[in-house]
C-alpha cells in the first residue's frame, strides 16, 4: 500500500503533494514501484494536528481521487473520519474508506 498525504502539515512528506498534479504523479510513481493500493489522506492524523473542515478535506481529496481513477485502475482508499468525505470519495471512485477512528466520531459512517 502506498500512502499519499495531500495535507500541508504531513509529518512524513512535509506537504509535498498538496498540488493535485504532484499528488497524481506521486501516486502513479508508487504504482510503478509495485503498490497494490493507494491510500489518500486529506487531514493529518499526527498528534495535535489541527482539525480540517469538511469542505477543505473534500477540496484536497476528491480531485486527486477523480484524477487517479481517470488515469489508473489502482484501487484507491481514502483516509477520513468524516461521513461526507467518505461518501464523496466513494462516488469519485475510491473503493475503501480507512477511518482511523473506527467510526467512533460519527456512527452514520457505516
């Protein structure tokens, strides 16, 4: 699994993929390297990270999902704890939702 953080405050990549074309290029590079799945995250889960509102998380994640679906058949996962982001990500083509809170924040996730 390849991890693609599309957040400006990512602890692992320093916000390198907040631009959609850069994010897509990185995901396709991971596919070429042999990943079987790409997990896209639009909100940092690092300790003490600021919460991101739904509109901002959608702006970060959905265009990347849409672009990747158009360019690759790689299965996409979206790392979110928000119901609306999960629903719109699936509508855009994601096939897995990775909810790090196991739907404790919003039981309507499932």
